[in-house]
């Protein structure tokens, strides 16, 4: 079997039931199944896509994105959703790494592709929207079944602490077990309506609720991207049972003039993740009588590894919960020995949801995968009830508005400036975004720099959300006895600067 069988089965059981509601239109399970088969026909007959070939997409959430995902599973091809917030050089790096045989591009993002030049843009580029719809209308549904549970289904890029992009490969089987985890996490039912607004180039937006909703035969309300007004409209009019948010979305909702009076009573459960979630974000939800539960995981774990129950969230809102049904969790010391209760160490995850490895990076894969255990690089401990508490994310990574920012990549750009002697990029707490990047810069003797000039170094080099929101000038960076910059001390400097 392949993942498209999910849709095929529901098309048989409940053919006229709405699978996806998008832009005010309903797509039934029968119609969506037909769309997936025609998409597979397009991939195979016109684009020559076969087993193991990569198919990339640069576009916002849409039924076509999901149809392409399922079409790839039928053919045994590998789907590569690209982050549309990236700058052109960053997109070029990812394309050069995965070398897709076809690239689907939404019109809004075509200028990014046009800026890349001839290489490494694949020879078969497909315009989405009306041109794609016209091509699909003339395509016969494929009858070919080539994919299976052990095939790689997705490459999702994550940079890790080094800033170098790594493509985490997830198998079709990992999506099956992640759907099982989501069903338990969300008490997901066939009769549910799920509101999805997070971008599906992240496994969180794709895989915590959206794909599991289709696995369950539920109704998925899909937004191209998050907008507070559209979110509140959908909750009040469509009456969803479930939704998923990141802290930056919650902050936007809490600050929205409609928040206090919006009717949110249909929401049975709200998932939240992507970063350590402060207790302050739970209180407004609980005051409205809403159950919000925290999910812990990473791209490499599909992502669901641990989660809370509503009861657990009410008692211990900042905990990460317990291991998912088919997951094992350990907390270990530097030698790999299990830590005692209450003692912090590195969090390890093992289960069928863990990635196959990093695309074309066997050494990096071997560094983080040992006997099936994925070494997260995150620090945590088990409390006296056996509940996991995450103490810190990867020590240098910044999570801003649900997006990962890797300081090493930004520091490389700063190092190219001839007027900068040394620099460090760290996170600073921010009410709206959770964290923002701040550049701490030491000018070379006799050189004059200002924040605007430093900020300009990032223009058209990296996505806007990665740009440092502040530049702090110092005489020197704090270093340890080995000469390494002490990021903890830099973060303290930035925090003091913010208060002054």
C-alpha cells in the first residue's frame, strides 16, 4: 500500500463527504482522489517522474500541494516542499542539493525562480494555478502503483546548529505512524473538522493535524497562510473541532481586537509547538475554557514524539508530556547512560516515525542516529511522574514566530564584511515573535559602522524573518579559556542592552 490509499479508501466509504475546504470551495473525497490520480498521471506521463525522483514545490498551502504529496507516494517519488519565505540564494542551495526532476511553482514565487539562472533549476518547471488545472483536466488518471511503505516520501530541510541545510528524509511508513500519534494526541475522529493555517513546508503544518485529518476521513479547512481575521472568521463560521498554532500566532490573536468576543467554543483541542511554550500563553486560552496541548518533536521525528493530554496541560502546561504511542524517549548523559529522574541530559527519540537519514549526508546521519535512536541535541529531564520537560532547545538556535534561525549562517555573512572584526548572533526574547535575532558586532579598529549598514548586509541574502532586528556594538566578545565565544554571556549582554 501507499499513502494515496488513505484517500482511495475514504473515497469509497464516503465519496461525497468534503475532504478539503479551500478558498470557499469544497473538494469531496471522490474529487480529491481523482485530482491525486491525475496529478500522478501528469508526473509520470508528461514529466517522466519515477521511483526515487524528487519533485519540489514552491508555493503556499493548497489542495494541489496535498495532491502532489499523495501523487508522489503512488509513484514512489519524493516530495520536497520548499520554504517560500527563503531568499533566492537559499532556494538555489536547496535545489542544488536535492536536484528535483520537476519543480512546481506558484505565480507569486516565480520571480524567485527567475532570479536563479539556468542552474540548478530543473528542466521541467510547472506553473501552478490555472495553467496546472488546465493540464490536469487533459490528463488520464494513472493506474500505476509503484510506491510502498519503505520508500522515502518527503525531504524536509532543516539546518541544525551548523547552519548548513540538511534534508531530513521521512518514509511513507513514518507518516502512517505519525497519523496514529496524531489521532491519539488530538482524539481525532472521522466527524471532526480541522482548521489548518500553518505552512506545509514545515512538517508541523503538514503532519501534526493536516495529513492525519485526511487519514481519519475528517474535513480539512485549509488556508493558504495564517491571517488573524481569516482564522477567527473560520472558527466562528466553520466551527472547527481542532487547530494547531505556534506562539507567534497566539500572540497575534491575543492582540487582535476581536479576541475577547470571538466565539471559539467549537474548538475541542488546540495543539501548540515549534518552541518552548511559556505558561503565560496557556492562561488566556484556559481562561476562555479552551484546552491547549503542547507537542514536542523535530523535523527528524515526523514530528510528533511527545505530547500532553488536556489534563496534563492544565496541571503542567510547560511540560512536553509523555512519549507518543509508538515512540521511546530517553534522557542521557555525555556517555549515553540514562539520567536519573530530575537530572537533565540530551533527549533521544526512537520509533518508526524517526527519519531515514539526511539526504546525501551519510556522515551527518551517522552522527545523530545510533541503533535507531535519534539524538535531538535538545536538553530535558523526566519529572517525578515520568513526564518529559524540555529545558532548552538546541543551544544556539533561535526560534522566531515558529521559524528556525541558525546563527552560524548569519555570522558567516557578517564575517564577509571587511569592517567587522568579529561577531555573534543570538536570540532575544520578544513579546510578539517569542525570539528575534540580534547581531553583536565588534568593529575593526578605526572603522565606523552603524546599524543600518550592518542590517543591509543581509538584504537579498536570507529571508526577512532571519534578519537581525537589532545590532549591538561592543569592544569584544566574551570568550572562554579555549577562546570560544560564550553565547550564554552574549545573550546576557543583549538582554541588558534591551533593558537600558
